[in-house]
C-alpha cells in the first residue's frame, strides 16, 4: 500500500487524478492523505469524487473515504475492465478531468470502450474539450491507441449541462519524440458565446487579432443557440507541422473581454517565441503518456508546479526516469526512459 501526501507539490487535484490513473494501470493500491490541502476548499469536491468513482468502476476497486469533502482516500483496484461507461459530475465540475483520470488505463485495456461524460466541458483551470480533441488526442493516436471524442453539448461554469462521448480502441503505447514544432501552418481564434452579448466575442477577437496579427478569416464567432447557462470562451488553435497547441481564456463577470483575450494572446506569444512544440498544459499530459510508454522526449517551456508534481507522482508507481535539461532560459528538454 503506497501512502501519498496530497499536500505536496501543487497541492491540488492533479496528484489525485494521476495517482488514480497509475494505480489502475499498475494494479497498485494507494492511500492518500491531505487531499487538495493546498486549495481554499480542501478535500474531494464533486468532480474529484466523480473521478474517484469512475476509476473505481474501470478498475473494479474497493474504496474507503470516497465522499464529498473527504481528505483521505484508500483505493484498491482489482481488475481493469473495458466496456461502456457513463459518468456524470452532477455539477459544472470538469468532465474532461474525469476523462483524463480513466483514459490512460483504458488505452491498455483488453477491449474497446465507450464513455459518455456529463458536466463541464469548458471550465477554468481544466482542459477544455477543444484542447482534448485538437492538441492531446492526436498525440495519443500517434502513440498507437485510437481515441475519438464527439461533443454533444457545451457545459460552462456554473450551470454545467455539457455532454460528450469518447470511443477508445486500445493499443500498446509507443514512445514519442517531439523535439521540433516546425512551421506554423494555420491559426484559428474562436470566441464561443452562450447567452452573452455578441459584442463580447467581437471585442475578444479584435484583441487577439491585433496582438497576434490574425487575418479576418483566422477569427470566427460561434454563438450557441441552446445552453444550460451563460458562457464565453476564447480558444486559439496554433497548428504547426508536427503538433497543434490550444490556448484558452474564459469569460468572467467583472473582467473585461479585452483582458481575457489579451491573456490568451500573451500565453500564445510566449509559446511561439520559445520555438518549442509543447506548451505548459500539454506538457503534463504528454509526460504521463511517455511514462506509460517507458520512453520518449520533447521540448517545452520551463516547468511549472503541475509538471513537477507529475514527476514526483510517477516515482510512487513507475520505475521510470524523467530528466529535465535546460536548453536555454525559455526551453526545457524532457526525456523519459
């Protein structure tokens, strides 16, 4: 039984999700204490509890402490099961984070799986659906497994109500080496609005366009006709020869549209100027895939707390070495073996 202190590293839900994923893959039980101790509302919130129960279903696991606001959890997987699953967060909590908890294990399951997930699809502090389909899942497919995701309904904070389906065709994960981004071949900025004035989207796209020099046909508004609640997201897709990255900003009450869009443009500028293929958010998820493949490498930006937490969590479950080399002040080279 591995014992993990959830207050270490970034002190949030990531160490829990990664531990659940690796426990399923390796069949190793664990006990976690101080869950999300670094957050203003510590313990298991609805989306974390859904992730725990989703992992338990996929791994036929025994659970102790799986209840709202619990700060301790014991997870004992028995056997990994492919199949048809339906997981609903029940709030606007992120359904994409629930997927990222169980997907690594299902990539290596004995048969195909279908997942229907309900909750938030476009949440602050979580990978939006667009990131999954355009940045993350294409790399999963390059490594062997077949995974396709289809969005049925958007779900924004705080109303939720989103829904998407994922088809998983398992296969052994092959090492991936992603050292060059190549030339940028396409840029697309999309402002999605639901029950929000059109002017908000227009101002967001004008800001991104001005800061990054986007042409008129590289900007578009997507106005949703039906949604469980109001929502606004700015999504910038940067497609290069060898990889696609997605940068996202979420509308908030009391925050100017220009400020939301400006932050998206600034994040993209840092990425483009560094010349690396992998951005901050993709780094965490790609590192996990390479650890499961027992090999691979990529170049990215200086590591943040989430990436460091990933490396520390791997050590509990996997016999892999992750090395980080400083290539320049703006570039780090990650190698997994």
